[in-house]
């Protein structure tokens, strides 16, 4: 993201985009080198240092002798390079994100395809399994934005909120149908081999509306979504066990207690209480809109 902001002073669009690709290539080369350097250190460890992991949990580790290094075994693992904030990157480069402009979507796919090709090249060059991760970056999402705002100021659509958008997602505040979201985000999944997620926010009580869920599952099939989920909130009274899907429920309608536990999806997984979310992710949650 920061790389795209650094290009914003260039007024010529083509030059701005090519400047971004140059910076992006530099950053990818650096990430691959760093991962290789870490591997070069890790591979010097011997089997006996990992009595649990290297006793059959890693494929082939049971064939190693105690003083053998773990190199051959850990090189079967993957080294992932991830990214967040494609939406903000596109706003910086062409003024719009990929949910609202075909030009931005074309550029977004060009950027992530470029990343994928670079990563395939790293696998050849270093002989490791490099992979491309669509990361939610729960921690970095807030940290990067704060840092960039301090350095570059408040940029509309980019650093004017407390988080960067998860990987190649359409921004959470953007109103669109589930189908539009699936159509835009689907093509990225084929490139993001180390992991990705698609989600749709729905309102109301999903437990009584299986058709709504089935329609979303059909969209996932249609647009080649690798992994998807449906987000809906769920409240549970910790005192009496009452459950519902009312928004911002603070008082239990059954026992009038205020010990309400709200279940929400932070990224890939469900979190029982939002009390422990960091400020970046809480700000994102507040901005989320229902897709309909
Ligand atoms: Zn209750």
C-alpha cells in the first residue's frame, strides 16, 4: 500500500503505474530474499532439536537420524508472501477501487498476476515452495495505516480510516450485491494459492433463512471462490442462554441481564467477543455493510 502512495505525486497515470510496478518488484524480491535467508538459518537445525515435530509429523522426518539437519524435510513446507490493501492501492493509482471500476479491477488483476508470476520465479530461483497469501493481516492492518497516515497525512479512501482492506477484498464499507462482490473477488482466488477467503455480510437471523445461505453458496460455485463464508452476528445471553441476531443488543430481552456475548467473524475465524479485537479491526467491523 505504502508503495502506491509513494507514486501518487506522479501525475501521468501510465508513469505512476509503472513506477508502482518497479517498487513492487523491489519489495517482492526483498521479501523472497528474506524468507530464503531465514530458511538458510533454520535448515541448520538438527532433528533432535524437534522431538515432536520431527518424529513423523513432518513427512519424511522419521527417516532422519538425530544429528541430520532438517533441511530436506522443511523444504517441503511453503514460504508465503502476503499482501493487504489492494483496494487502497488501486485508489492511490487510479482513483477508484476494483468494486467500483472496471479499470481498477483490470489493474488489480494485473498486479496480483504479476505477484504470482514473480513468486513462481522465486520457487525456481531458490528451490523452495513460495506461495502467494491473501492475508487479512489482523495486526498490520491497523499498524500500517497508522504509520502511513503519520508519514503521508490523511488521504481520502486510503489513510482516512483506521485499517487497510483485507487482501484483495472489496472494501467493507462499499455497498454492493453478494453477486457483484463474488464476481470481483473470485478471479483473485485462483492466484492466491496460499489462502484466501470470500465473505458476505447478511442481516437478519440466518438460522431461519437457509435459502439466503444457499444462494451465496451457489455464487461461490459460479465465480470459482476457493473458500467462502457468510457473516452474521449472533448474540447470546451468558446468564440465561437466550440467543438472537438483533443488532447492537446490550440487554437480554428474556432475563434483562446485560451479560451479552456477541459472536462475529474477525477474518477467517469467529471470535466470541469483540472486547479483545485491536483498534484497526474494530474500526473495520464498524464500517462493514450488509450485502444485498
Ligand atoms: Zn438473559
